[in-house]
C-alpha cells in the first residue's frame, strides 16, 4: 500500500514533463575551440520564478530544462570573454550554439553573477544562486549544488570524488571531519563554497603527492567583522525520551571557535566508529604509505548502534588562532559518554554443532580526544608542523550469555573493563629549496597502552579439558588480566627532484622502530577467596617484541599527454626479536615494488590503475607461546615463529561525469592475493561427552602459503532523464581462504553480490521522492556446510518544502531476510519521519519527529567467520515520537 502510494506520486509528477522544454547546444570561442565550464543561465521574465543554471562540460555542451511558455533570457559567460544575452519564448525545444568573443576589459558584473567559476583545480560555487531558503544545515545547501552529493553518513563527493578535508574559512574544521560540518553548520551563515582538487595543505607540495585528496572550503558570510551564530534544539518525546543539541560558532579575523554538544536517549550518535578513525592523527599526504595510524584500542567505544536503551552525551570544542603572520595554532577536544543496553539472539552453525545463544549487555563507554596543531611558516617556501594528539578511554561491558547446545544450557556472566591511553606526537618539515628540489621530513612518536580485565562467572564448568579449573566449586569464577604497551619511533626523509614538468624522481629514506610488551594472567577464584593460577599448565604470558624496519625507496614519475606513470620500489630490512621463555631473533630483506598509471582524458573522465606488493607484521599477541583465554569458549596460544604477511594488491578505477548528459559513472575493481599469511587454526573439543562443551575451541596462529585471495567489483551509475534521476549500483565479491579445522586443511569460499536501483524526482516546487530496491545474495561454502541467504530491501524517501516554512521528511525501508539452508525467514519494517516549521525571518523552529514508526522489535543479519556461520537478531529501540523547539542565534 505504501509503495503503491509512492508510485502514484511518481506517476503524477511525470505528467509535469509535458510542461518542460529543452534548450541545448555548444559554447565555443572565436577560434572554434570548445569552452569548458562556461556558465549558462536562464533568467525568467517573471521574477517570482527561479533561474535555471548549467555548466558546459569538457566538450562545451550545455543543456537547460525550461518551463514551457516562459519568456527567458539566456546568458552565457566565462572569465576573459564578453557575455552573450539571448532572449526567447520557451515554446518548443531548441538547439542553439554560441560563440564567445575575447574581452580586454575586466567586467565585474559578469564575475559577480557567475554561479560557478573554475580556475585551475579550484571550483567556486556562489551558493545564493542555488538555495531557496528551505535549507537548515550545510548538508541541505550542498545537495543543491551541481555535481555535489552528500551521503547519509555525512560523506561528501564532488563530481564523484570524495572530500577528504573539510575547511571553514580556510581552516580545518575539527581536523577536517566532514560529518560534523555538514550536520551542524547552519545554512544561513554560509557564503561561497570552494572545492579544491589535488589538495595539499602545503601549497608548494601540490602535485608531488599521489593521494588525490580533495578539499572543500566553506566561506562564511562577511557581513560583519566578527559574529556569533548557531542554533539550540530541545526535544521531548513519549516514554521519557529526550534530545538536546547545541551548535555555537564564533568567527573573527584571527580567532575561530566552534562548539557542538548533544545529549539524548534516542540512540542518536554524533560520532560513529567510522568517524572516530578520522580523528586518528596523521601526517602530510606526501608520506602516504609510510605510516599506518591505528589510533589505539578503542573499538568497543562505538559498538552500540542497535540497542534497547541508550543515553548519549557528546561535546566537541574546536579553536583556531592566528597568533602571528607566521604562526597558526589550532586544536580541538572531543568528549563522549554513552550508556547502552543491548540484547542479541544468535543461531550459530559450527562445523558439526548448532548453538542457540542470547546476549544481554550493559555498557558504559567514556572517550576523550585532545589535539593540538602548530603551523609555522618562516617564509613562503618553508613550513613546519607540530601535532600532538592524546586519547583516553574507560569502558565497562557487563554481559549475560545463555548458550543452548543439544538441549544443554550454560549461562555465563562476563564483566569486562578496558582503560586505554594513546599519545601521538610528530614534527614535520617541508622546504622548497629551488624549482627543482623539494625536501620533506617527519619524526613521529606513538605511545599506546591498554589494560583489560575480564571476569567470567557461571554455575557450570566451562572450557573443560582446556583450562585447569577446580570443578568442585559452587561457582566457576575465571579472572583474566591482559595488558599491552606499544611504542613507535619513526623517521622518514623524502627528496623530490623535478627534472622538468613531465619527469620527477622521488627518493625516500626512513627507519621505523616498534617496541611492544604483552602480558596476560589467567586464574580461577575459588569459593574461599583463594586463587587457582593456571601458570603451571602453560598459561600466563610475559612477552617483549621488537621490530626494526629500515627502508629506502626510489620512484620515477613521468607524464606524457594525458598519461601519468609512476613506478618504483622500496627495499626493507626487517629485524625482529621475540623475547619470552624462549628467544627468537630473525632478519630478512624484502623488496616491495609498486606501480601507478593514470589516464586523464579530461577533468570528468579518468582511469587509474594501482599495484603494490605489501607486507605487514601481526601484533605481539600472536607471537605469545603461552595460553590465554579469548572468550567463554575459546583458548588461544600464539606462535613465536611467525613471520611477515606478504600479499599482492591491485586496484582499477574508472570515473566519468557529464553535467550535460546528467551522467555519473564509477567502476572499481580490486584484487588481493596473500602469498603468505597468518591465519588461526582451530581444534574443537569434540571428545568431551558434554555436548555444550563441544563448541569449545583451541586456537593458534599459523603461517600459510597462498592463504587467501579476494576479488571485488562494483559499478555506480546515475543518469538524469529530464526531471527524474535514476540510480543503479551493482557489486560482486568473491573470496577464498584456507583454514585448519581439527588438524585438517579446508578451503572456504564466500561469494556475494548485490544491486540497488532507484528513481528520484527533481521537480521544482514538488516533493523530492526517491523509491528503490536493494537486494543482497550471499553464499558461504566450506568442507562441511553451505549457507545461502537473500536480503531484499525496498525503500522510499520523501523531502518536501511547502507553504513557505514547512519541511516534511519521510524514510521507509522494508527488510525481507531469507536463509534457505537454515529455513529462516524474517521481515521487518523501519520508518522515520519529521515535520518542521520555520517562519521566514524568525529564529524559532518547531519540529515533530517519529522514529521506528512501525515499532519493529529487532533487525536480522548474517555473518561468516573461519569456522562459524551465524544468523543474528539484534533488538532495537521502540517507537519514539518527539516534539522539539529550536532557536537560531
């Protein structure tokens, strides 16, 4: 019924097609050369109607959709050329070409009027030419700019390329995070927006890096020398649900202050786990590939997306200060406190057994991040950076688990505590010595420590035959302390030799030193309070791991027409020591070649091929040769003789964008093959007479040749047909990996593909309606089992601005899950909606929102691991209805 209604709206909207006509053609100069990125504007004689706008593509083509019967003036303009005005009545489709004549005068009127200007790698949007007053945040403004897309998670793409740095008035906004910017910066404070391709924060390094970074700079309105703006929102819902949100911004010529705060119990997260990694520190893009910032052990902090209850507190403060003409100081602090409870049901298929399991978890996660950045520029050709980042987390997870295997039930309570601290300090130096020689260097130090305590309690014995417990106790109480401390000392020096514009030689010299300590202690607490330590049975680890990586690299980059090639190699000397009961000392040389090829047909059509031979070392815990507990049903012992992983990786990317044809096309292929890789070997406790104990696992790490390979491909296509945008995505993934189960080698295969099709309306003064269908097909095959599942998701979205102040949003998804092999089928519906009102020129906004309108109880999903196939039900928050009031400063 719901989908039929949406289709009816789409059918009605298509009837408006007959009211539109098209004018199209080419724009060239007097020498018959096409003029790319010229502005083509249609101004209706009726001033109450919106102007229409287009940009010529790389072939000089343009196209405009006009309302039939309107009298319009077509204006074609481009910097350095005399503008052309052409008036006509939009009665029939028209093919019209234009010739621009060079201008020797500076025409300020033309420059001001241009909605979009392109100068080199910088595209500037004059946002006032595209907005209509319905916009509330930066997200809404960006969606109206040609070629700009904003995803639900806050990522921004321009002409299909992702924005990697978000700036406000030329300064990084919370370290360059796009989500915090698009969801919080008020629309009424936004002036022009600049998009800078091939971006490097240090101007004279531009073109020396292959990072393909793109930055977006949001210029604020300059109507005042200094001003404060922002908004505050307070909401109250049913069942004691609430939400408060504050965004405050102060901008002055030399000082910028931003504050974002949020408190709610409706499961709304300001930061996701993906967002967290964008705050994991870093160095300039010229050092790409030389550093991997993991950012500490904070993964549990964000593990609470689908929950039964949730209380979230979030605060973030960003300050940027221009201290002198040569020194900029910036920094931010982020604090988050979340209290959640969750309930999950799992249906687990092991190699020979079936387990039904329930998990109830109460969690509290505290996280603090502090960052300080000093930027010193003694002159235009030298730059210094000093970055300091500190992160601290304190997590508590209390879990109650019930496991049913062959009608035998075991209940385990698990209490976990994690305290982790991460410190990163680096100093960079960049020097443009001459037109041909540029130097860059970085010294980096990282300190990362985590203390984990786990406490398992059960009425029944656990891990029998795997741990030496005293089973005469009324309760089985197992305690584990697990501590890790890691330090990195790194230094890298680079020399860039620009022989000429088409030939570059890059030289890299560096050394990376890692020192890691890993300690575990496992014991049983007896009923009388004494301890039964497992040390005499091969438990408890005290391990020191040291790895030194000295390397040198040489690369040659050259351009020829539309082609760019870069090839070279790194020579590494790896020297590592494992110090525990036994000592291991190894040394090896490894050559890692890489290759990059680009074909830039034009700014909107590109091909890129990238190949690397890569190597990695596993963390110290995998080298530990004593036992330690991993969970209530698994014990792990590492392997001191492990060596480095070695794998091929290849990526192919094709991109095509045409504003004239309304086309966006991307194709990506990725292939990885592990020549040598570390994988877990598992042995199940099948000899145990108790079926509930037969799912217990003994795990160890082994090095396998040809351990795994995977291939992935995806295509994204968007096409505008008059006032309807069609979208099509298709993805395919196939992976193969070997594993050792019960001392037998087997090959597992995972094959999946998915597609999504959708239609979206683009009419003026009509709801933006999107309908679509997403479908996933998965197949997992091992020696002992096969699992097939299909997930079908029809969806619709509606956004409508009406009656000069009302905004209506609606989102609906229906998940249909079917696992044929396990005879499981489930359907649930999710819908969210909002209706807001803001009177013109009034600071007050009133909003009604509905979350989980159909009061769905849970979501269902499927996942695979080396030895386990799981179907999962995750229970979620109930229906929430809320009224909120907002005030714009």
